[in-house]
């Protein structure tokens, strides 16, 4: 490579650096002549007066530890089949709002209808047998009454020697047989009554099973997943839908064990939802009382207020107060930027001058932290007619 090529490669960056240095010197007033005070410009040269001003303040702010988490529904219900049958109809799709008791899915119930009819016929037969058993009991009781009267008559005759021993024994035997017939008939009635109860239970069970073919929403919510399609075979335990209560959300955040002592149930804490550029206040609802043995963190659940545009699955940060410190703060509109340089226009005495600053974290109320360049109490210019 020739010396001319090498020189060209060196000269380009040198010229760029020189231009940047000259620009910085110009903006700080070096070329205005005289000695320049640190951080400002020559006192003899004044910047144009701004239209609006603000006072640099010193404020106490809270330092936070941030625990990352995910927005989740308070309840998530998985709808499962409780009967076997093909899916005849899906009445909802993901995103649909549903009310408690609303019909979501209809399964084929032909087989269960036949089973219900069969059970109903069995119940009719059992009731008929019960009626027959009751009639048999009435007949047995009538026969017993006759046998008892005859036995009593023969005993009276026998006492007056008007009946023989054989006649007495025959009357007693008929009486005992009639008595046994009553007991047998009573057992028959009990058995028939039990048969009716069994048949009724079968009917009830099959009616319940038939009812399971119409699947309804157990609560108000929003359908978020559909796990089967029309024509699919459903069976007990097969998941079909997932419903969430989107109006009731909470942040589930993982808090490291060194910070968990700062979190208490019922305590209000701030939550930052970055995708919405939003900070809201929630209440600590639950702290899982066991740390993860791998990550050494606790799961903290924070109740969130109902917020338009917030959805399950969003990223959030739980802000846990740690300490307070004093910071210098100015309105964001006071900061002027040229490339990576940050400046403010400050009034000193009767003139305005540019001062280089370094900013830190954004603060509430449209302000920003100033790490260096200002001490507090100064008057600075702001853009947009904002007064501080």
C-alpha cells in the first residue's frame, strides 16, 4: 500500500474529530475571546432570552428494585368434556365474551337419549312390580286376618270341647302360614321399592350424562383458546376451551429472596407496563410461601385495576421501594440535545448562557434527573411556553 493511501485513511478521521472539537469549543464560547468560566460561556456574551423559564429543583425520590413479571388473569378455566360424543356445534370462537350459563358447545346426544329412554322404561317396570307387591301384601294381610279369626274360633271351641285337637292344630298351622305370607309379602314390597329407587337412580344418572352434552360457561369471561373442532370426538377429560376473566387481572412477579421482606400482603405497589408506557398502582394479593430452590425467588401476585388495553401475557415490572435520595431535577423541555451532547440555557446575573449537563432517569411530572452541570436553584429556559 502506498504512503498516499495510508495518509488518506488517517486524514479523514482526524478531520472529523477536529470538526467535532471545534464545534464544542464554539458552543462553549471559546472563540468569543477572554477567559471562559467552567461549564459556561464568556460572561460578556449572552444567549437569546427564552420565552419561558423554570427553576431547577432538588427533590427526594424513591429508589426502586424492579421485579419482572407477567400480567395474568385472576382465573383461567379450562372447559373439559364430561360425556362421550361428537362435537355437533361450536357456538364461540377465541375473543368471544361469554356469560355464565351460556351454551358454548353441543355434543351428539343420540346414544344418551336412547339410554335415557331405556332407563325410563326400566323405571316404569319397577314401579309396576312395586304396585304388584303392594297388592300381594294386601292379599296376604287379608288372608292372615281370616286365618287369625279361624284360629281364635277353633281355640274357643277346643276349650269347650267342641273342636278336636286335630282341628286346633290345623287352624294353628293355617294361622302361622298366613303370618309367614305377610312377612314374605312385606319383603317383596321392600324389594320392589328398592328396585324403583335403583331404576330412578339409573334414570337420573343418564339424564345427568345427557345434560353433559350441552356444555355451558361456568362463569363470565372471554374465550382465549379453542382446543377442538366440530366433528371431533369428545370424551370425559378432553379439553375443549379455555376461558379467562380478562376484566380481573393481576401481575405475577418473581421477587428475589433478599427483597421479599419488603413485600407485604395488602401493600400498594407501583407496576410499570412498558408496552403501554403506563405506571399503575396495584395491591399485593398473595405471596407464595415457598422460594424456588433453583432461582431463589418468590412468586408475588399483585391485583391490578381494570385498565383499557391491558391483556394477559403483557410484560410488567413490580416496583419495590428500597431507599430515598435527593436529585437535581429540571423539566424535560429544558434539555437541548446536539448529537450526544446535552445542554440547558441558564441565567447567570443578567445574561443567559449554555451549560453542558448529563441527565439520568426520567422523573414524574415531566421532569428528568440531572447528574452533573446543575446544583439546584438555577433558572433555566424551557421550550413550548412551559413554566416551572
